[in-house]
C-alpha cells in the first residue's frame, strides 16, 4: 500500500486524507439510508428493528430479558438509548449519525497522533480504507462506538496507563473484547495502574447498570447457548460436509445464521478449547516478553483480538472493525512491525463486504461462490494471525534474548584469558 508514503512525506497528505474520508463516508451514509441500494440482506434491519426494539424495552424500565438476541454486556444499553441525543431525527437516522461521529473521532485521533514524534499517519489511512471497504455494515452496528473507545485508550496508553485502563474497563462492559487491550501493558507500575483502573471502571459501570435496570446480566445465558455461526472459522467443517451428505441445516438461531445438526456442539466446544489455547499462548508470551517498545501495547492488543476473533464461534462482519481499528493504532507507531498483518486485515475487510451482505445467501447455501469468498476472508485472517504472533514474539522475546547473549561474551580461560587481560591493561 502506498498510503504510508503519502501520509508521512507530503504536506497535502492530511488534506487528501480528510477529503477521501468525507467522500467515502458520504457514500456509506447513502447506503445505510438506502439511497444507494446494496445487494443482499437489508443492512439497516438490525438498527431499524432489533436495536429500536431494545430501545423501547429499555425505556420501559428493564433490560430485554425475554429476547434471546440480547447477548451484549449491560453497558450496550447506553448505545441503544444514545439516539435520544439527536431528538430531531428518527431512531435509525440518529444512530447512523452517531456512528459517523465516532468514525470521525477515530480518524481525527489517528491524524492528530500521526503528527507526534515517533508516530506516523499510516494509521489514519488504514482506518480510512478499512471502514470504507467494510461498507455500510460499519454504520449499521454499534461496534464502531466500541472501537472508538478502544482506539482512544490505546493512543493514550503511553502517557496515561490509567486512561487506557478506564476505557478498556468501560469497553469491556460494552462488548467484552476491549479487556484484551491490557494484555501488552508494560510490566510493573504501568500494568498495575492500567489493570486497577480497568477493574474499577468495569465494576463501577456494571454496578450502575445492575442498579439502573433489572435484567442487566441476562445476556450471560443467551451468549452461552449460541452455536456455530456460518461465517466462523469452525463453520468451515460444515460448509464442506454439506457436500458429502451431512444432515444438518442453516437456520436463524439466537440472532444469527448458524449451523444446527450433528457434530455442531462438538465443533463449538472445540472452538472454545482453541480459544483457551490461544489465551494460554498470550499468557506465555506475557511471561516471556523482555522488551516493551512504544507500540507493544497496541501490537499485543491487535494480536490478542485477532486470536479471539478467529477462534470464536461467531465471526460477524462487523468484527472486522475491531481489527481495523487496532491495526490502525499499531501503524500509528513507527516502532511497530505489524504492517503486513495490518494490510492482510484490510484485504480481509474488503472481501468481507462481498461475504456480507453482497453474497451472503451464497454463503448460507455453501455453494462454490459462497465458500470461495468465505474461505478467502478467513484464510487472510489466519495468515494475519500467524504472522502477527510471530512478529510480536520475535520483537519482544527472541531478539532481546539474542541481544543479551551477544553483549555478554563468554569468559576466556587459560592462556587466552591471560592474553585478553594483559591486552586490556596496555
């Protein structure tokens, strides 16, 4: 990609980026407002029907305890009620405008940080491209709000670990995954400050939600009972088995299209086991890491969320926003080596728009076109994860160990030692 060069070296780079951001975002708004028709399922359906339904229930004084599609932590209720902040617009229109503002916030933060020493505007270009390539899904889900909190926290990490912790804790009560932002905090005082701030923020917001509305924790049982979504990595097994007489089916279940039938529980259990294994690797990395550079917090968060996303039973298209946001923060640091994994994520995001919504019905039927686009997207993510894990381990574990060994030469013995000592005294 040539965006890094434009962002770093040209005075017109920021203005060009702002202009392209505006142009692409107008197009996204035209899509979500249905001025420009996008093939496939109705993108705005979730906001206009599901989110609005939750909004009505929440305004009545309770969480949606009777709706199995409510599978989000309790602070998500704040997002569902947020369109009230724009009372002169309808619910869906107000939601899309708020999504646009959060997108602008992330873009502005990345542009601003790119002007600081040791930073680069590559991150702003990654965000600009990634959101545009994902398409209108970016504005038709609330993940852009969560990603904005995560990006702000990571960019503040160097100066204030407590701000990182507070935003990670709040984000965790919005949609769980921002808790992973803390994986790469520098050992010692920075880790203590960020983790304690995260625990305090999460506990405070959670307590507020429990006292505010009954049913704040009902999402736990609904999330536990989910199966294997057709877009997940584990679903690959069933996409193939359908062509060899597998007796299961694809059906709307717990708010998404899932595989139901023989062996599905086993694959779902295996996915959770792989997730545990991935977190085991992250713990080992945390213990073995010896060098933390300015980008390590962002790099580790990117790797952690990438592993979490890949091994999940669900891999919805909006999850790509998480990865694009974290990839953008990584490339905002000159010390980061995550350029290739970040670019793979951007390419996977571009493919995702065809996987959903454009050719989604092909995916649900497991026909050749649907399998090709899904396997391409997931294959790119697997490649990005493997490469990102390797880069993180090498930069923080392997290279510091090799440098340490090289700077402590073996002690000479016998005549050689005497020559060395005598030579040093001349």
